[in-house]
């Protein structure tokens, strides 16, 4: 039986696995390819950049423990130079590394050793949330959600100020802000937020939501240390305190 044509293969979501462990990279290629993904691999930062220069990549699975530039350095680089989703794969067992990775702009994290089915679910979830996954959503879902001097365009995923300046958002930040703007002045628990954004409940020590809230506050609050938009509700969760206009 012949394999997929080049044009059909090119249409598949392109996942770049960045890991210097050749056995793990090969395992992920064997598992994800039959699931409908096109897989490329890179063992370090130079190879990662080479793949990005060669063509479109839809999602990066990025190991933290890389030689030379480690995964956190590369996460910082990607946040500044590339705007697709990143899932950190951490084998260090240190929650602080994963929290820092989220603060630097990663969209999710997976801890080694990981369950392949869970990893697949995370990949699909992040791709659904990403701009790539919603390119063909259509004009029916298009809305402008406005608050104070900001306007969030749900078609282009662009957040702009009153003078038209764009505020850069990662796909995770966009989804978080959109969730709050669609439920203004309503308390959302960490589990509510985690289920919507990451497709799973928040664990007792999972700081991912707090990290993402803090990152978003730094972009939209006048004083992130004294937030007036994204407010914490003690013992309950978070609430977007302003009214939202739908245009």
C-alpha cells in the first residue's frame, strides 16, 4: 500500500519534537504519525531553528534538558521569534521549571515519563486552541469583545489598544482572556479555567492557572500588583471585574 502523497502529508499538522534523546524522538514519531501528524525532530536549538526556517510548524514539543541552550532558554527565544504553541516536556521533576516555562510563554507541559495517550490529548487540545486550529472557524464566530480601552478580535485573535497598537498574546493567553471576556463579572474556579484551557482538572499543586493569570495581568492591568480587571476571589477562583461590550 502506498503512503500518503506529498500534498496530503503537507496538509497534516506539523509537530516538531525537540529532544536529544533519539529513542524518545523516534518513539514519538512512531506514535504520532499514525494519529495524523507530520513529525520532524531536532536535538538542539540550532536544529530547531533550521526546521523553523524550512517551513511551517504548527506545534513544538520541547524538552527542557537539552545540551547547550536548554529548553527554558529556547522557550524564551520562541516566545520572542515564533508565535506558535509550545508544549514543554520536562524530565527534571521540578515544578519550578514547569512554572518558569509557562511564565516564559509555553502553552502546556508534560512530565516525563509520560503516557502517550495523555500526550496525544494535550497535543490535540493545544492545536484546537491555537490560531492554527481555528484558522477555518469562519465569520460566524467572529466578534469584537471590548473592555476599557482594549478590543479583542476573535477572528484574528488580536488584542489592540484604543490607538490600534497590538498587545502580543500567546495562544494560551488569548484563550484565557477570551474565556473571562465571555463570562464577565462571574467567578471562575481554577478547575473551570483549567478544564476549558487545558482539558483537565487542576491538581492540588498545579500553579499553571496562577502563572497564566499573572502573565495576562502584566499585559492588560495598569498596575499588575493591584489588579482591577482580573481579580482573585479568595477560596473561589478569579473574576473579570469589568463589563464587556460585544461589537
